[in-house]
């Protein structure tokens, strides 16, 4: 028969194992994907996207599904597609939400990964579609300056955003109610705007910084490619 001490040790070990099984996925992607995310110039991170792709964003509020259209913005869709494939958007905060206007995300919670991509820009794409409600576009601070941050238009912003221009890469096809409900308590405080260095603390501190200072933010827990097709097959 085990002693009382043995019983207590067994109970502790059982509890630890149970907690590990029940715990959410780790903050970082697996080792192979993390290695790729730390190497933005890798050919694997720069593959051509399919003509049409659907992305599932599992958030802390529910599921949002996007449809990407490469014909709308080839450079933008290629970038977003490859980032999703390798887990860049997993466990990332939706850190800038202005209720009824837009919801922005795209700074990785691991500072090393976030910094690796901070200046990895892609060329501008000519705007094909408008920034209507549900359109998904890259944020940027200057011409040819798009990197990893995107936003969902929560209303028709075409009167202002089409002039910048913000170029839609796709649209929400399911879950706009989820997007509308993302935490907007902090507005611009948690990293509003790419301009002016306001996001420096996010890049330096990652999710640890956000969770300490803005604990009610919502997160994308997992982003996955659900569907790919050639436009000719659509």
C-alpha cells in the first residue's frame, strides 16, 4: 500500500497531467513553423497563393470566416495566405477595435517573430474592390509599406479608406456578428495606429504586455486555411 506521502504525490502528479492536457495550445507555433516565421525570406513563406482561399479565424468570441481573392490584390493575398499557413496569426490579439468602424490585428504575440516581420514590406496593389462592410484590408503607414497587419471593416468605410488607399484582399463570408462583438473597450490605447511609434510596446512585449495592460482584449486563437481553388474551377 502506498504511504500517505505517496498518495499526495500521486494526486499532485495526476493534477499536473490533467492540467497539461486541458491547457490551451502554446503561445508559439510548432518549432518548424516558428523557424520559418523567423525567416521571412524563406521560399516557403513566399509561395503564390491560390486564386481563391477561405480562412477560418477561431477567436475568443467565435468563428469568423474570410474569403481571399487573389485577383483583388495579388501581393496582399500572397502575404496573408503564407502567414496563415504557418501560424503567424495564431494567438494574436485583435488589439485595435473601434466599435462600428474597424477591427485590426496582425502583430504576433512572440516579440522575436513580430520584429522579424515589422519591416518586411510588400508592394502596393491597385485597389479593385471597395472598403465596404466586411471587406478585409492591410493597414499601412506609407506607400509600399504593408507588412502583416490587417483590419476588418465593420461599416462601409469606402468614403475615407478608398482614398488612402486601403486595398481589400478579401471579405468576411461568415461571422460578421462575431467581428462586431470583438472587445472595443480600449479603442486606440492598446496600439492604435501604425504611425508615430504607438505600437512599439506591442512589438517589444508581445502578448505578455497586452495581457498585463489590456486583459479584456479578444484574440485569434487559431487561423487556418479551409479551402483553396483555382478561379477557373469556381
